[in-house]
């Protein structure tokens, strides 16, 4: 995918979806379909967007027994999605099964693993029994994901630089929790601006509400593109095997 921006299409209505999609083109951004849109409208919008030439990130964050996840990933592959994801907390066997469901065709769908949701902070992690800082959890889960065959992770841009040092630049970092300065944070906790995220070495920025709920979504999108165009990131080291 050429663009660094993935717009989160968190809508439940086809009208909303169509009116947004009619204003953008595949050169401008990738599109993310998550649980809201998929539950409301099913796989048809995925097929429609793939047909229009968009890189579609199917963000259903699978977390189930390995066999179920493998078959779900195979179904996602058949829809022609560019990227699909699982929760790294599902463990090594589940991630390996997901990877196997995607097959080995030259242009196969990419697999990313969600580490820790960007809406969680250290206090939130403690409430579910994890006493590590988010960055430490993210490093562990990213290591597990890499060893299990994932192409990358979904993480906060706060962790991208450290992950680049540990796992190399070829391990994809997809970063939600992006807020252009002045935008409301909503329910996100580990956030960064688009240019800060690029400076940290994020590969793709997932942006939802700041674009989709703007009066003029395309002008916000193009202004983010202008901002990040001027940012350069120097990768520090290039290991390929994790060492956490
Ligand atoms: O509107 P906003 O920019 O907060 O949207 C972020 C999108 O990224 C949502 O669709 C959310 O489901 C997704 N996401 C996230 N944090 C993750 C993984 C995915 O916010 N760790």
C-alpha cells in the first residue's frame, strides 16, 4: 500500500460508508473495516472496497481457538483483504494457525497481531491482572507474534521506536491512537500526533474519528498527509529475530 494512512470506517450505515468512500481514492488511503461495520453490514462492503482497488484492513481482532481462527483467516483471505489481524493474547498456536489460514500466495493478506489496545494504560492493565507497563507487555506480545509468523503488530506509536530496535524495520507497526493536535482524544489513552508517530517509526497510521467525524474529512486527510510528508525516520538497527 502506498499511503501511510488507514482510515477506520467505524460506521454502521451503508449511506455513511458510501458517502465517505465516494470522496477518497485508493492512492489517498487504505480503509479499515472493524467490528461495527462488519457486524452491521457483513462482508459485502469489504468486497465492494476491494473491487474499487482499496487496500482493506479487516480489523476483526480474532481471538479464539486455533482452528476457528485459521478458518476465519482463510475466509478473510478469500475476500481479498490486504491485512487481517488477531489478538496476540490468543497465543503462539493461534497466531501460527492464523498465518497458515492465509496461505502462501505471492500477494497473500498480511497478518498483524494486536498487542495492547491503545485505549488501555497501565492502570487498565492492572485491572485485568497484568502488572507490567504497557510497553513491556507490548514487547513480549510482539516477540510472540514475530516468532509465530505474524508480519507485524498493532501497537501504540509510543512503542514503535523500541519495536524497530528489537525486531527490525521489516516488522510492520500499525498504530491506532493517532490524534492530530487539537483533536479530542475520545476513548484513546496512548496517543500521538501523526508526525510524532512517523518520527517514532510507525509504518501505518490508523485514524478514525478525527477524519470521519470532521466537517470536511478529505481536507483533514490531506492535511495529515502533508504533515507526515515532511517527516523522516532513521531506523537504528535491523535485527530480524526478536530478543525479548
Ligand atoms: O476513531 P479512532 O481514531 O480512535 O479509531 C481507532 C480505530 O483503531 C478503531 O477502529 C479501533 O477499533 C482501532 N484500534 C484501536 N486500538 C487498537 C487496535 C485497533 O484503536 N489497539
